[in-house]
C-alpha cells in the first residue's frame, strides 16, 4: 500500500457514493395521475353511490393510486387502503387531490386521491442517509488501514532508527539495526547499519593499535632495563677501583644518570600496565632449562647462588616469566641486599621455584598485602618503587595457570613460583 493507492481508493469511494445517490434520486416516482383512471373511479362512485361502494370497488383493479370517498358530512364511504387521510381538512393540509362527486348536478361527496410525495421524500432521505453511513464506514476503514500502514512502515522504523542512533551515540556498536526489507526508509536505514559496522571496525582497529603500542612500550622498557643494570654495576665497580677523584666523579655521574633512566623506564613500564587485561599472556610448552637464561638475565648483580633445574616441560610465556623473575630478584636486591638462594623441585603437578634471601622480610600484618596494587611496606621507605611489581607478577602467573606465594621464614623472605607442568 502507498499514498497513490490511498488517494485512488478515496476517490473511488466518493464516486460510488455519487452514483448511489444519483440512482436513488432517479427512483423518485414522477408518475402523474391518469385522468381516465380518475374518471373511472369517479363514475363507479357516482353509479353505486346509493349502493354498496365496497362491493363496487372489490374487483381487484389497480388504479395506480390510493383514494378515499367521503360524503358531504365527512363520513367515510369507502377507502382503498388503511392509514389514509379520511378527513377533508386533513386532506387539504396534506395537499391531497380532491374531486367532487356529482349526481344529478348535485354534489353528494368528495373523492380524495392520496398524495404520497412525503413518503417518497422520506424514503429518499433514508436511502441517502444509508449511502452516507456506508461511505463513512468505508472511509473510516481506509483511514484506519492507512494509519496502520503508516505505523508499520514509517513510525515504527523511525523509532527503531532513533533507538539505534542512541545505541551508536552510547558506543553500543554490537547491536545491529533490525529493519524489515519492505520499510519505506529502505536504503537509508541500510546505510546507517553500514555506518555502524564501519565504526565498529574502526574502534577495533584503534583498540588493536593501542594494544600494540602498549606491548611495544612494555617490551622496550624491559629491554632497556637489562643493559642499564649492567651499566650501573660496571660504573659502580670502576668508581671503586678509580684512583683519581675526577674519574670517580665522572663514573658517579654515569651511575646517577643510568639510575635516572632506569627510574623513568620503570615509571613508563608501570603506567603501561595500568590495564592488565589488555596485556597478552600466551603460555606455551617450554623446556625447564629456559629458566636458567631468564634467571641469569635478571641476576645482573650476580647474587644468585648456583642452582639445579630438574628436566621437565612447563607451561609459560617466556616474556612474562622473564618479567616475573626480574621483579622478584630486583626486589631482593633493593630490600634484602643479601645473597639469593634458588631451589627448584617437582611437586603436585608443578615446578616449584623457591627464591629465598636473608633479608628482614616483611611484618606479619603486611604479608597479606604485598601483592596488592600500589602497596608498599614499611621497609620501602626511602627506596624507589611504585608498589606494582608483585601485583603484575601475580597476574602473569595466574594467566599461566600458576601461582605466586610470598612468606616469611625464620631467616629472610621467601617467594615460591608455581609453574604448571605440561
């Protein structure tokens, strides 16, 4: 259904109404009284006036009109049918035709011929009213159909489009624009849904680009920290061995600048890790011997004692595992400043790595909080750090289906890493 069809339907209804009215008006009786029929009734009445008029007119002849015969005293002598005007004054008021009945040149009564024009007019009025009523009902039906059509094809799709725009504005790009193919908005709504898909693709591309940038920053931060640690160690060692004050000052400057760079790199790394869920952790099957290179890479001060690694296959992400070991060993350097003992054992489906130092550890009240984000214990006063290292390490181990458990010992602090066996 469209507007053209609606207009044609309405024109058709009015045309039918005009035809019906024309036919109704055309059926109004316009027959005139035939003088021969009137004379026939008059002659019969005159001939049988003193006889039985009812019997005289009981021949079944149709004169084409109704009539009443009354005498001079307005007494009814005969009537062709019931319900006619039987009084002379009433007949005059109704504009009935009145003819004198004469016998021997003397008027003895009146022939009243009934005028049914009013009944015909009323009948025409009734028919016209019926036509108007039927036409009005049809128009109401057409209007109702058109309103339903507008609601289904225009109003509802527009409301859907309005809700869709609200979802797009709110960033809910996963909700498609559900439209019927027959809606009048047609390609316009399809263009909106294409726009939604393109926005969703653009947002996904932006997310991947940001993720790649963060991954790059994390990787570069880690790669920079390792040689920086070596530069600091060498500069510190050379400063101790230098004999000239000028050389010592220059080497101390090198150590301070390297320390500043390391601090900036650490801050950059930590700020990048604000949203841990965006960091990929992809555990793969690795031989346990890869841990030796990781531990050696983290132990730039050479404080880790000799250790033995049992042969097995573990599940780990090499990059994230290196970051875990870097955090734990660097914390031991910072807070314990003692030799580090590492032991490894196979137990309960895990390769357990025990990293132990001889420092003061942390208080029993703080042991439950050391792996919370940004938490720093009392032993961290006066030392650089952000309190995020163990928090990040714990997250990485959980993603590798492992665990990280800190605890105080009789002498020192112990962290146990649980690596799942493949």
